[in-house]
C-alpha cells in the first residue's frame, strides 16, 4: 500500500490538476466574499444590477453565519464537479496514458492500487475544503462581518468540512466503475488472446452443401500450370 500511495503522490505532484482545482475553489470563495460585500449595503446591491440581484437571491445574510453557510453551499455544488474531475483523472489517466497494463503486471494487488487512489482523492478533497475555510475566514475578517462567535464559526467550518466529505463520497464511486469492470474482464493472468491468423496459402475454399470436395474450386496457390512436353 505504501508503494502505491507513493506512486500516486508522484503522479499528482507532476500534474497541473492540483493547481487548477485550488484555483477553482479560490474563485468560488472570492465569489462568496463578493456576495457578502454586496449584501452589506442594499444601495450597493441596487447599483450593481444583476449581480446584486443574484447576491440577494442567494438568501444569505451579511454575517459570519450566513457567510459560512454560503461557503458550504458553494463547496457542495462546485465540489460535485471538481471532486468528480479529480476521481476521473485518478482512474482514467491510467487508460489515456496506456499504463493500465503496467499496473496489472505489478506485484501490488488491485485492491491496494484502488485503495491508494481513493485515499489520495479523499485527502485531496479535504485539503481543498481546508483551503476554502482558511481563505473564507481571511476574507470575512477583511470585510468586517458582524456576528463573530467562536461557537458559530466552529459550527460553520464543521459544516463546510462535512459538506466537502459527503460530496467527495458522492462523486468518487462513479468514475472507477468502468475501470473496475475493465480490470475484472481483463485479468493479468489470462490475457486476451487474438484469433489465429490464417495464411492466404493455407486458406481452403468454401464448400457448398450438395457438392463433393473434389468439385470444390482449386485454391489460387495450387493452380499452377505445367508445360506439356
């Protein structure tokens, strides 16, 4: 399991997807902060037009409780897409990079390989949720949101982490299903055998019912002419 985890970590480190996913959650957190900035002043919401109307339709209040609840909603909705992309990448890249055969040839068991991918996906999701919480607390402090309370903030952060965990569990099992089915249908001990290739010289001509074999046409390879003396 350690070797499989280390291999998955190396794959993640050499990819750009961690930076892209972190950027996506950063944008979502900034949008939630922008909504709080709009909701702090009703006149500001009216001046911004459609954007202010969207902020008001979110149903959030310009305080810490409403802000953390909005972050939990953003993680639940956006995480369903981002976490799904992460799980698809972890499993699907083995087939796009043509490394699935190499995995099946390793002495590591399939359960260890799949388990390592799930562990990486879970840790990845938790780190993104922690990033949202940290950046969200910083933005809320810069905006000077009212209603700061240690208990309320702890409950809000816990709500964000729970939403991220449930969303990750919801999105992760679906992408590995085709990969698991392929691995079961294509075990390493019994590789797919290709049908024997027939040589054009050894191919026999088709016979038809009601005809004797002697009446069948002569193959082209045997139809050679000999000069008569």
